[in-house]
């Protein structure tokens, strides 16, 4: 698995496509728009944080869900927006979403072969197993 993180509109998708979509054949799932189930058919999964939000809305523990389904995600590229910086949300459900997203990101980063942070279009490799 390749896990790419960074702020909103910082170039995560462009970076992923420039490296891994040379033939323009990657199937992309955007969890901001698509269902959770559609990520299993995709090669590149965008907006992991929105998948966490959807799972919470269904009363499903996101960390347990991602841990249980990790074998299906290992050959994929996952993109997640950093949401932990800045002001702590006032609403309890927004704080829970932020916390649960952080837990899922920790799991993904731990199990990923490669973790890249993209900021202002510049990729920085945080982790790379050889």
C-alpha cells in the first residue's frame, strides 16, 4: 500500500497520478462522492477521511473496519487529507471524526510500504520499505 497525506488541494492526487498512472488506467474511488464499497474496485482511493465520516454515520468503528479490510487495501494507493492541524472542532461529532481519522491514518501509515506527505505540490517521503 502507498499512503499519501497532505493538506486539502496540496497536490496529492496530481502526485499520485504522475507516478502511478502512466497509462491512465487507474480506477479512482473518491470517498467524498462514492460509497465505501466502491473502494474495493479501485486502484486509487481518495479522501480516506470522508470514508471515516461515512463509517461513523453508520455506527461502524472506522479503525476496526479498516483493520479488518486491510488485506484488500494493501495493493492500493490511498490519499488522505490532514485534518488534525488547526482549531479543535467545537462539535463532539466533528472531534470524534478527527480523532478516528487520526487513528485510521496511524494504522495505514504503519502498514504501508510507502508514506508520502505532499505539501504545496512537493512530495516528501516519510517512510519507504525496501
